[in-house]
C-alpha cells in the first residue's frame, strides 16, 4: 500500500503503477490517512456507481451524529451550503427533481445546436495561437473554450466572465483529499463571491428574462417545478465547475499524452477521422477525475469485507480505466481502441449530464488544432498541478514551427 500516496509528487506524476499494485492486492483497501475504502477495479467501480446503498450525501436519511460523522467546521459553511444543494451531492427525490429541470438544457437537440458556436470558437482560439507562433495551450485554448460555452448557456455576460475560472479553481480545491486550511479558506471566499454574483444575476433575469438556462430555471420554478434560489445558485456553480474542469484537464492531459506518444499523434494527424475515438481514449488514458466518493448508507460487502454504514468509499476512476480485466494493454495509448468502456463520465444516476457537450468541445478543439496547427510541438516539460482528485497541468507550452 506504500505506493498509493496522493500527496507524493512522484505518485502525482504517474499514479498508474500504484494502481496496478492496488488492483493486484485485492478489490478493496482501507486507507487510513483519509479514512476511506479504496476500490480500484473496473467491474467494482462500475457496479458501485449504480449501487443504491451508497449515496453522495447521507443527510437525506441521517444526521451527522446518527451517521457517526462530525459536522463540517462552521467557518466552512458557505462552501457546504453551495456544494450540498447541487444535484451532484443530492440523492433522490431532490436529485431527480433538479436533474429533470437541468436536463432540458442538455437534450441531444439542444447540444447539437451548440455545435457551430463551439466549432467556430475553437477555430478562432486555435487561429490566435497560430498567429502568435505558440503559447500556453491551457490558457489560450483549453480554458477559454468550455468556460465561454457554459457561460453562454447560463447567460453570464461576457464582461462578467473573468472571475469564473478562478472561482471554480478555488472551489474545486475542496474536492482534494484532506484539503489544508488555506485551500478551504479560498474555497469559502470563492463560494461567497460566486453565490453573491449569481444572486444578483438571478434577480436581474427575473426582471429581464433571456434565452438562457438561468431564465429557463426561473420560468420552470414559476410554472410549478419548485427550485429554491439556493438550488438554482448551486446548480449554476456546479454546471460551470463540472462543465469545464473536466474538459480543460482532458484537453491538456490529452495533448501531453499525444506529445509523449509521437506515433499516435502522427496517426491522428494523418487521419482526422480518428478524433472521436481519440477523445475517448485520451480520457481513459489519463483520466481528468481520478476519484469519486460515496457514503455507505447501508452495510455493503465487497469481496468478503463488510464496509459498514457511515464509511466512505473512494472509487478510483483512474485505476478502473487502466484495469486489464476491462481493457487490452491498458498502459498503451491506442487511438484506434475499438472497445472503450471508460468511466471518466461516471455512471448511474450521477452520470455526467454534460458528457455530450464535453465530447463536442473536445472534438472541436482537437480538430481545430490539427487543422490549424498541424506542426504543433511541445516546447518544455509541463508541471503537474499538486492535485490528485482533479488531475491536470499547470500549463502546456507549445509552438507552431
């Protein structure tokens, strides 16, 4: 178990050998530093994502005391109020009610209608990178594209978008394992500022509705589909955070993987029809969300080990996506992989509602760069972010020779 150390820079640089060791040692492992049960195998993770004895919250059934847990510190309350009212951290019936409303904005038809906007923006961003002779793929292409798309959907004016990415990054810091107090303080501050901004924007949309998701949620509420203001705020923050964090990190992780596998990059440059499969394989190969947590609401048994109510299970997506029981030669990047049951978008009732949009964004971004910058090259080795749960890079410096 010594190899699994989510705070060790060597592990963060390449966690996959440690996952191999975990899978070889068994189906479930208790990890004392975080008081969690780690589940590393694909079949178990896939099944547990659909297991109703687990929940993203327990407060719909138990108090903190009844569940054997301590309430979060009072000073963290703004973060938890924001986080706990988003559908990702709710269970039915509240989860069902909110997801039903939000899903109207993510129907196949609605998402398909966004495709021209996404493709044009991707080409514009790629063109600017080429005109500059290169730059940072993270800040010049990977970040602006999904942030602009989700902000456009929500109806956030262009002039208000600058703080969105920093707010999101600070809030997402709390999803890491045992976050330090300075990280928690930044998350709390960002939660307050983002919530205050959205409260004002919602008030404005009540007076002057537009053709956007916030206006749609207000209209649905007025028509009888009850959504509290806090649920509306939390939903918008979740959509922004989830709507771009995975896409940003999948973009830079993916291109870094391609630069390290030049034969695969050459094949992709020779045949752009590989792009949709490449998107799936790159999300599997270096998974943007490495871990997904759920609470044990009723005792559950895994491989003869009883995990009691009140425990927390950490499903290791990155490990599951490299399980040889599910993938042939999982350590190999193979853009032609025919069967790819990766779980990077989760599964069950918490399957990513924005997965179709993320695929459109990743496809558009990759296609634009392949067409506009066919000689794109890495100029320096990037630094990994010091995070485990949300896996990404500090930047990705490239040039267009």
